[in-house]
C-alpha cells in the first residue's frame, strides 16, 4: 500500500519546497512564511505575561508548518517589543517558561551529549520566572547540566519549590534552585510571590528528589512564604497541568489564609488549556513544541502605590500562534521594524547549530502527509497504518521462515509526518525515543493475541508499582487515559464554532480551535477545526511467511512496554519471565532507524522530477 509504485509520483526537492505559498517572511532560512489569517486582539492589563512550556527543543520553530514557523529568535524580538509596549502603556510584562525544554527535536537530540546547544539559545531570552520539567530529570547528566548551568544563567528567576538534587561536586542533597521568589514589578509596583513546582513525578534519575506537592505545601518555608505581608499576587508557575490535583491543593492551601489573587502557569499535557479555580484564581497552559505563546493579562490588582484591588480581578487569556504574522499584528510592526539585533543573532545561533548537526540531511521525500489522529485509523493517510507497514517489512527482512507477531506502542510516535523532505531532524521529531525491539520466542498465537487485547484495554488494574496503564509517551504516564483524552479533546480540536472578531477577510486554515473554561475565543488565530480520531494504544503486526494462521509465534515487542507486556502475559496464563526469557531483536534498533531505512528504500527523492 505504501510503496512508491502504489502511492504517487515521488516528489523532487524542488517541488517539496514549493508546497507552501508563504506571504510573511520568517527568519530560519528553510521555514515557511506565515499565512495571513483572521486574528483576535489582545486585551492588556496591569500585569501581562508571555508563557511558553514543553518546547522540547523546537527552538527553530516548525519548518513545515506556516502557523508555527517563528523561531526562538523571533520570540525574543516579540517579547522585547511586547515589554516595550506594556511599559509605554504604564503596565508590566513578565516572561515565564515552565519546563520540558529538552527531548523531541533534532536540535536537542542529535548532539552528543544531548541538548548541548539548547541552554545557550534559550538563555538569550529575558525570562522572569523559569521552572523545570520532568524531561530535565530522566537522565542524570541532563539534570546535572541543568543544575550546574541553567540555574546559574537565570539566577533568582529559576525556581524549584519541590525539587532537590545531589550536588555533583559536594555529594550533598541541596535544593535544585530557590524555593520561591518575592519581587516587585517595575512599572506598576505589583508585589508578587512566585513559586516553581513540578507535578508528583517519580520516574526521575536517582540523583534528584521530587517532593510530593501535598507534603511540600505543609513545610515551614511554604507556610511562612504565603503568610508574608504585602503580597498583591501569587504566581504559581511550574510543570503542572492546570486541572491537576497538585495545583488545586496549592491553591486550596493558600486560600486557607489568603484571598489574594493567584495566577497559575502550567504545562505537561501538551495542550492549550485554561482554568478558573475561583473568582480570584486562574490557570493557563500554553501548548507544546513552540506552537503556542501563551498571553495572560490581569487587571484589578493592588500595588505598592495603590489603589486597593478590585473584589474580582479581571483575567484574560489568549493563545498566540507562533508565527510572524501574529507577532507583527500584536506589536503593530512589520518585516523591517520587528527584528531585533538579539533576535537575529539568536536565529543565527539556531541556524549554525542545525548546520553543525546536519539536521537538513534528506533521507527521502514523503509523498503525502501522515497523521497521528486527524484521519481515521486504519487508513491510507494514518501514520500508524504506515508504521505497521514499516515494522512488517523490517521484520520480514529479518525473520527468515519464522512467524512473528509484533507489538508496537503508538506512543512511540511523537508527531505527524508532513508531506515533503524526510530529514535527519524529522526522524528525531517523529520518533525521538531510543527503545529497541526484543523477542520472546515460541509463544502460542492465541496467547499473543490475548496479550495484544489487554494492552489495548483501559483496564484500571495495573502492573505493581505502575501509575497508569498507558503505552504512550513517558510524560503521559502520570495520568489515566480518560483524563488525558478529555484534556486533549478540550484543548485541541473541539468542533464548536467561534466568532471571528477580525475585520480582515482572510480564509481560514486548519489549526487550534480551543474550547476551555473561558469559552471558545482563546486562540488568537481563527482556524477551521481539525477533527480528532481515536487510535489504539498498541499495534499488532503478524508476519507469516506462508500467510497461514500459526499455532505459535515469536512475540516481538518494543522494550518500552516490557512491564505492561509482563503483566498481560501473567493475566493470560503465559508461564514466562518476559525480561529473562526475551532477547534483543533487530539489534535493538529504534523505530526511527527502521523508518529511515524504509523511506530511503521506498520514498527516495527524484531530483529530476
């Protein structure tokens, strides 16, 4: 189905780069220019906030998606102009980032050691409050680099309210960064008490200690901090979903003694989301992968100068699409007046790093976009249907005459594959995880099928010690499937209509149509909706040389799901020790390698087309 001869004519590299007809210049050389679209304006307040989260190395922006094509240098210019605009209006602006800056893009993952370029690029931005995410904690070397370098770079702005680390120099357990920060804004004189939490994460390397939020807020330092005088706003930043029990417990603890306004800035679930906890407390999550710049404004706050605060402050949120058309609109600038020297220099840093890493190396040309969930599964344009073909062909080349039943978790795929060049960068973006394959020989086929069924169930029964029963990305393991699905549906692709507030008659392009606690008008760009379809948690692929139903198979699986597979094997009465009785398969090569091989064989670019 997916081989070149039965798909469509191969694309030439010349054709690939003419797919977009861009109308607004972007800074990364290979990025598509933003497409004009109807926009909603921002409502400014006493305090205004720009928020990023879960950038995962996407500091070059999206090089195939015009809606999100601005890079970190563009964002630096945007933040500078927004701060200037706020101060000209006698208002304040803060810039906040809430973690997961690593893993998921070639700019981070292709270097050795990983992410060596990210800290310097990120540090060019003037950030007022910055926190850590769980992806900075999986690997000892990453957390130590964050502790040694990034916390020093951002100094008092870096907050870690419930995280300790074993100091790599002294061997002592010390706070990762300051627990809190009290500061006063430059223009309005708003007195802010800021915290920086991470959710109750327990899959960190053993050199860090994540203290449970519920226990942390009972500690003396927190109790003393929330009782300090002269606080006009609590700013609770952190890698915490806006509708999580962790943030609600923090707000409840503050509310026991103070009715001061509270602003939460969170993340982790990779969605646009907003919450109103009470009449004086709100929360904002600003998406993922440099697709979204969150904007929050608050009016009605007390200040050191007065006046007294309003009984009910006004909260306003907007999700800004990360492109230059939006940036120019909200700053009232254009191609010539928008770029700043620091922004341009940062864009050049990104371009230089990408060149050094060889991220533009082309492995093949994808003839049509393959989607994770915006088309039905199974289907010709569904990425998981294609992935089954990749795994099938790879195993067929490996298995000889043996019959194989393979299991691959859909969470191994991180992003859609877009029509056009499939590059070294694309491989890291689509499948960044390094999990390889293992094989459990001579398993009754009926038992293997039962195992697959269990892996696709939303059973509340879980393996001992596991937090959830989900075969997705590591950051999703903390919440159950229903919660993730509900948040994703609300945050990304509701079919509800939205009123267009912009007078320009631009055509709608597909994108975010967010519905949250504030309604359906949060996105700055009016998009046509994208329908989302459910996908299985685990794919099953039978490779039978004789095309017959076998009695026995070699059970091949991605090693990330080994604990879940062991549980399922026990449930179906298979008397094996999966870890002990299995062995590496296909040299434990990750899915990304199999994809690259397949694309090179089947979707090579035709430079003469």
